[in-house]
C-alpha cells in the first residue's frame, strides 16, 4: 500500500506529498476489518491540520461510494479534478466533471459515482460548519518584506 511522503516541516508549517493523482488507486483506506475503500487517502493528520480534514479519492469507471452518509457537524467541499460522474445529495442527482465544486451541509445525504469512461478524481475538504465569519475573510496580513527564493 502506498504511503504519504513527508517533505518538510518546522514550527509554522508542514508539507507532504500524496503523489501523482493518476496513482491514487495505489492507496486503500481501511475503515474497519471488513471495510476497505480503494483509491482514497486522508491527509489531515499527516500534515498536522488543526481546523479541517481533507482526502483525495479516485473512482474507477463504474464504481461508486456505495453508501449515503451525513455528518454530525462537518460541512464538506468536493472539488472534482478529473473525469465525469454523478453526485447525489438527498434525492437530487446531478452531473459532475473536472472543475465542478459541490458544498454539502452536515445533514445532506451524499454519495458519488463514476458513470464515465475514465477515472473520476476528487478532493474533499471537511470542516466544522457555520464557523467562518466576515472577520475571517479579512484574516490575511500582507507583509512588507521581500520574498527570498
């Protein structure tokens, strides 16, 4: 099974490499003794994220999540990076393709499937719902010092 590569870290950052998106199928997420999800890898713990979780997943043609799920407190953003498929939230089914982004509230019953002919690649970011405020949008500070390449 493929492993995440740690690139660098210091007091204020950490960096990892998941590898080529075309090789996501080399990962398998083990959720329990009988539950294995091929082509999925979580990265939040590996990078030391403290406010969100993320995962990359590849669905081969003709495959799907296989279940509906919700969250107790977490909203999710799904970024589709390649391929075509369908997304289901509650009772609505709609197409997704490279460049599609889907936001799902915690209570949304969601699932994904690849009904295309090439791998469907997605990045999912999960975070606590209803926590981002107008003050957060202005949180960045541009520093008056040169970048040192």
